[in-house]
C-alpha cells in the first residue's frame, strides 16, 4: 500500500509540473500575435487578444479602464491607429503561472520604440496579465501595465 501511495504521489507531482511549459508557450504565442498586430499598426487585431466583454479591465497610471470599447478609445488617443504613430512593440522576459482551470498569470517587460523623429523615442515598463482560456485561445481578462521612470537622483 505504501509503495502504491508513493508511486501515486510521484506520478501526481509529475503531472502537475508538466503544464507550466505548454502554458508558457501558448501564452507567449498569443502575446506575440498581439505584438505583431501592433507592429503592423493594426489596433483592432491587437485588441482581439483581450476578452471582448465589459468584465475586461486595464489599469495604468492610476486609472482603471473597463471594457474593450473604452480600452480601444484609450489606445487610439495615446498611440493613434497607424504603424507610424503606434511604434514598434516588444515583449521580453515573459513568465507564466497557472491560476486554476482555464486561467493564468503572465508577467513581463514591454517596450515601444517610436523612432528617432519622436519627442519620446522609446518607452517601456512591466506588465502583469490575468488571462482566460477561451475557444479562441488565451485572452487577456485583466492588464496591469506600468511604465518605468528614470530613477531619482540621490544627492
């Protein structure tokens, strides 16, 4: 009996350890699709990576945006809707963790390069996302994005 219980515990721990890598690959693939859409200046396709209902939330700069329509308006105001105004988005150091059946947490770094003609050529920061698995794939349910600021000089 002890031998069977030990074998069961080892097998269970191996089964629970396996999903992290496929989860990470799936979430990274989903975020990469969004990044590629952004870099083409295709805001509508970029936003398809988010849950389309009113339960989707986005937080940044001390503000909460609820629903995909308000998020679209925020992005249009801040970045426009063309490749020239949106710049080139890049994600790095993405990490993922399962949050339960059909949900995941992702964290990583983002940067946008607007090119040398821009007043602010490059910006970036970190993000944390809660994603929901849907028939369409992993979609962002909650996005918390923060911008890195220059460190204060200490005298």
